[in-house]
């Protein structure tokens, strides 16, 4: 069970990101409605997923590299403070620094937008506790790059697959039946939930 729960949390985070409009499906739906094309909605999912995955992969690669030169307890402290800093930034400035992309954006622009959004939300950082748990479950005393990097990349793949599946379901449902007008009044603020989740994760790492 020590290896099952981290994977379940990675899948859960992917599903949470998938249902969050800020992670891309709302843009895909708006772009599809603007161009009156279901095909555009489907095509938009590819750069959205790629930008999200690249951001998470780069973050985890940097974390694993940095963690390889630090004592585990000190590394957890640094990771916790970094996650809490991202959460604090989201509370203070997140609503002022949203990345804006017009309806004429191409697939490359959409992928870059997705990368920036995932990075600003601290998506890769949120996977750190699960990756740490998996490395410990494998018997590693510290974050050796050779053993931890494959685990981190596998976590990104599983997370990205879960996110893409949920984005596809929600995005197509919104395009076909809901429309953007209904979403303005019926959807909840996932950014606040995400900030709370980041804060909770940082606190858990801090007290471990």
C-alpha cells in the first residue's frame, strides 16, 4: 500500500487539474466555439497536455537534481517552503498575472500558454511529495538521480494521462451541451481550492 497511495494521489491530482478550467479545457471550448469546430476542441487538447507535462517534468527534474545534493530532511524543508511560497504568491498576485492568449492563437501558442499556466500554478511541485514517497518505498535513502528521475518521469506520464482524460471528457461535454454562458454561473473557483491544496501539502512536508 505504500506504493499504491502515491500513484493514486498522482492520478487524483491529474483529474483535479483536468477539471480545473484554468488548466486548459475552458480555452479549448472557447476556441472551438469561436471557430465552430469540434475538431478544434480535440486538437487543442494535444498542446494543452504537452505544455502541462513539460512544465511538470522540468520542475521534477530540477527538484530531483537539487535533492541529490541535499540531506533528505533539509530537502523536505526547502521543498515545503517553495510550495508554500507558490501558494502565497497565488493568494497575493495570482489573479493579476494570468496568461492571456487570443482566439487566434495557434497550437504552438496554446502549448506555451499551457506551460506557463502549469508552471505558475506549481503543478510539478505538487507532485514532489508523491515522488518522494515512491523513492522511499523503493528503498532509496536519498534522491539519487539515476533511480529517482525515472520515477519522476513515470509520475508525470500517469499524471498527464489522467489530466488529459478528464480534460477531454469535460471539454467535449461543455462544447456539446453546456456552452460558456452556463459555465460562468455554474462553475466553482478551482484556483482557491488549488491554493489550499498547495498550502496543505507544504505544511505536511514541513512537519514531517
